[in-house]
C-alpha cells in the first residue's frame, strides 16, 4: 500500500498530466513530419498540445478546485467546544506537517510545512486541558528515507515547545493513514475504545476518520489546515495555488477510492 500511495502521488499531479500530453503531442508531430506525410497524426499532436495549454491555464482558476475541496472540508467546520474537549482521553495527531528529514540536518530549528496547524493546534488543546495526552503517529514517509522518522522529528518539535515528555506518545512505524490507525492502537497504554480527538487536515479528515473507525477507534474529528474558506472570489487565480489544490483533491479522491476497495475505510 505504501508503494501504491507513492505512485498515487505522481498520478494526482496535474503538471505530470500536462507534461505527458506535451510529450505525446510532440511525438505525434515528429512522426507526422518524418517519412511519408501523416496529416492525421499531426492533427492529433496539435490537439494534445492545445489540450495541455488549456489544462495548464484552467488549473489556476481557484474557484473550481475550491468548490470541490469545500465538499470534503465543510462537514468538519465545527470542532468540539472547549467544554466538550474535557471529556476526551487525548489527541491523535497524524503526521504530514513536518518537512523531510534532510531539511532538518545541519539546522538549529525545527522545520514545519504548510500543514503546520496539525502540530500547533493540539498544543493549545493540551494547555487548556492538563489531563489530555498527545499521541503523534508517523514513521518515515519518504520512499528512500533513511534519516529521522517523522515521529522522532515530532519529539524534537514538541520538546522545543515545552511539552512535558510524559504527555507525549509517538508511533514511529506507520507510513500510511491505515497504518497510523492500526499501529497506534497497539501502543502500550493506549485504549482506542476511549474517546480521542483526531487531528488532521480538513481535506484529509473523511478518509482518516473512516480508517480509524474501521480499525476500532472511538474518534471525533478535529479538523485543521483548511484549504478553502466559505467562498472563493471568482477573480482568484494562481497557477501555483491552483495546481496544489488540484493535487490535494485528486489525491484524496483516489485515496478514498483505494481505501474503500481495500476495505480499509
């Protein structure tokens, strides 16, 4: 499943699709111009190049991916109240907010990525509720990674934030959301039947919640790192942001489908 998830990342990159269309179009044009004339291949080559240009331009129009991402995020817009949080055993934090281990080497500061809310929001919950425990789950997510596991990096981060070590548990073997749920449930002293808050990015919550529940966890969603707001102005346009949002959306939809077919969600 881990190798399949890495292949999924490539397949859900819009720029990879565009590159493939450009390559196919150029190959067809080259064949059309070599040897005997083949106008049919030339026309198909030009069509692919125009399609690649269209996809490149349209992916920057943010209202479209935002509308689809909002359908994933809106059900989790209202987390438990401060009073409700007091009834929980602890907070399960999914990995994905830390830069790869090579980004930490030779630096004196921890390195968070764009999903930093996954790491920061639980700290506020723990400060407000001294009885809560924090369980971080995440092993080495890099295909050929040999440095610090994500769990080890999480220990460094939470230590730098002043979190007492007795309030932190880490699971360092998992490399997928399914393994997050299964391996975390096996940690000594962790009872998945007790009520836990599940913290992950809002766009990832549907799959994560279904996976943890399938693994026998009693979890309540506490979504963070929203990729959309309540609405998007029609004038919002960015190739960089649009490409990232399409990648998030495609990754989650295909990931959800794969987990459902495998009986893991």
